[in-house]
């Protein structure tokens, strides 16, 4: 990615928080790289280089500043590059793709060769894929060392390292200190009743509106929202509680019960659910030119597109929501979870009774027994079977058009369901269910919804942020359920 040196220099001198995480400042005389908001005395311009990512700065041989701590920056939005392939790859790395498999497997899922993927990353990110994944793991581990009392062996596993030796080597090479030295220098007490992780975001961020969308859609038995806090069962003996951090531009994720071994994946899922990697300034700037949206952008500048803790869960929820109200779909979801989900042992949270059923479980289940029409039950089983067999991937590896085509090839999936799944489960910023009745009402006259073709025409001006435009329009209808128009096939 090409950075404008003059823009970066002005942002550095002003310590402009809007640029925090968008680029990093490497100081050649010290070998250290910083965030644009670092409070140290600014070095001379001739001694400074700019890098688009922390991984790029580290690939160039610089180490993180101990004062501004680049590992706590809100993160570079995945779509800020100019390559759609790199955007998808970054989202997959954030979801842990390289923690499980190597670069060849990632490249294969993206439909390109490993060497071409490396070239694209060097061009748009400034570092190869393995360096990006390594920086992600090292920075997450640093935060666990500072913010928790976990033993180092558990920190290594929770950060996605395959061994303690890899963990030690990564921390020493990145921070030029051992894990034990970092922990001794850390200040603060850590409670014994759980683990708290901070999840930074960029302002503006409308937590209340985000919860307002999720409350009526909360899956009974799995998640609950109360008192401005989100709770969810994530294991048989583990649940998380998420709420805004006091005084910080971040959410606090509290892990209760048995700490899972893959905390880095858990944090990534929470970030995806609450769309914490969004770049609101860029989205507002691009959409603000449209007169149809300008009023709502000013009123709710911090809206985010609710994502998915589990993409498969959102796909099933979308099928359940066809041609029924929000309340009706939530009732059906509760029956599905109670009938086929895995029970938890969370006695301290009696509302969190189950984990969502696996694809293999639903592929063979009598889904119609919860009161579903046979066609819709068959659609859930077909969707689950395709996921379980590996025939269908909902990991964001394919371009939007290919993902929509694959979803619509399944029985019971029309354009509305596929677009909704792409919005929430795949995190596609440009998905857009043009035939949605709510969108047609928002863009039409009182009592006269706009025609679908007119909605599509209006939406062309909102690319590549049509998912966000849809959310503003739905919110303008008092956050009503996006209701799909009846269709002939279910």
C-alpha cells in the first residue's frame, strides 16, 4: 500500500488520533516504531520512515515502542488495501487461518498460488502473510502477558503458538525482552475470577444501537443481553461477558469459567461480532455524498454492521427468519437450540444453557419437529450438510459474487438470504439485499415502497459500503427486522 508521506508527517506532528493504527512511524536512529499518537518528542523528519502495518515495520527490523505500545492500536481495517484478494486474506488471517494451516493452504482457498499471494502482501501490506500472522500472535501474547496472570505456557497456547519455544522466540525478537521480563515490568493486579481482554475500536462507535439490533435476535439458551452487557456461552464451562471499557475506546471481554486454550480466536470472534475493525471515518466520508443517507449518517454516525460469532449459526438463523417476524424467528431458534444443541454446565448463568448445534448434528436432525415447514427444514439440513462435508465454505475466502452464487445454489436460499448471510456471517461490507421490504420502505414514499430495481440503482452509489448503507436505512425504520419480500420457492 502506498502511503502519502506528507499526510503521514502532518498526522505525526499533530498526533492525530484518527490515524492511529492506519500507519506506523519507524525511527531509523533508535530502531523503534511508534503509533502516530505517541507522546514522545517527535524525531526529525529525515530520521523517519512510514509503514502501513506493524508487521511491515517489524519486517524492516524495527521493534515496538514501549511507551505507545503499537500492539494496543485499534488495528488497520482489513479493506484499506487496494487488492480484494489481500482484503479477504487479511480477514482470514484475523480468523486464525495461518494458526491452523500454512500459506499454501491459505493461497489455495483464495484460488491463487503461494508466491503470488506473497507478492500481493508485500505490495499492499508491506510484509508476507507469515509475518502478518506472527505479528498478530506476538502482539496478542504481549497483551496477555501484561493484562493477565496466565502462566506463560497457557499464554503461548492461547496466542496460537505451536510451542513454548516458538512463543519465546517471537516475543524476544519482537519486543527485545523475554516474556518474564515483560511481565515483571507490567503493573496492575489481575482478578482470580476470570480474564479480561481489551478490544480497541475507532470512534464513533454506537454500542446502544448495536445492542438494539442484537437484543430481539439473541439466540435463546446461547446468548443474552442485559444491562448494556452481552453474555454468551462459548464452551461447556465457559462464557464471555462483553461491555464498553470505562474511559477507553475499547470493549472489555471478560472470560468466565474455564479459560479456553484459543483465546486469540475468541477475541477475533468478538471483534467480528461487533465489527470493531470498521473504519467509520472512511465509511462516513464515502457515503456522506449521498443525499438519501446524509440525514441518517449525521444522526447515527457510529453504526456498525452486526457480524457473527459463528458464521454457520447466522446462516441457520437467516433461514429461520424467512417470511416470519423477528419474534417468531427467535422462538424457532430457541427450539432448535434446546432440541439439538449441546448442553452446558454453567450453573452460575442459568440463561446460558446450550452451545449451538454443529453442522453434522443438524444435517441429520429432524429439524421439522420444532414446528418448521418441511421445505425450510430441508433447507437447514442441506445448508448444514454442505458445511459439514466441506462442499461449502463460509470463511470469506471467495469473492462476494462467488459466495452469493454458492449460497443461492442451495435449496431454500434466495438472494435475500444469501445477501444477509454475506453481510453478517462473511463480513462483506458491500453485500446488499436489494429486495428487502424494509429497504424498499425506507427508500420509497409513505405507504408506497420503492421498486427493487430503483433500490438497486440507488445502491450503486454506495459501493463498497452497501452493507452499512442498508443498516442506516433499517435503523431509520426504528431498527425493524429486515423483512424479505415473499418469494415462490423456500
